[in-house]
């Protein structure tokens, strides 16, 4: 089962102590990782379909992430293939702002949805522009 990490702070902060410890759970969740945070009102997501504790990009993302809110996910694939598109968190721009979410489980019936394509590595898995960039 996947593991989730969340941080909410009054002031911008970094999880440079907690997230390296969180990555130790990747040995039992080897199918991907994701870290999401906000820069101003824009969501930023870095993710990859590999073990977090073996990926330098995971640790680079930890160094980059600074926010009031941060979500991290390490994935054990019980549904769907191990690929970047299935790594959380997901973002969506709606009603003039970015939203971010991660969950533990699966969503049925979304596989054929035209907005479920996602882009590899960074932003907008379910974007209003079908993953074609901003």
C-alpha cells in the first residue's frame, strides 16, 4: 500500500529532515514517488516511476520544495502500471487556482478520460490543457 506525507505550516518551510526519512519506506513502495508544493498560487509537482530512495531527482526535489503546504507520495502499484502518470500528487487548475491531491486507492472509470493522459515528470496530470503545457 502506498504511503503519503503531508505538511501544512503557518510560514513557508521545507521538509529536509522528514522527507529523507520518508524515502526509507520506498523499499516496500518501489513503483514511484511524487512531491508537490505551491510556489505562490501555482502548484509544482515532481514525480517519477522509480524508487524514491534510489533517485537523485527525489532528493533534488526535497531541496527545491519550500511552501506552506507540501504533499509527498511513494507508490506501491496495486492498480495501473508503474509509470509517471500514476504517481501522485495530481494537480488541477479550477476556479482560478491550482488544487493538489494524493490518495491511497484507485479511481475507476478514469482510464479512457481525455484528461487522464498526464505528462511525464512534472506538472498537471489532470490539467485543463490535456497535459500540453501552459
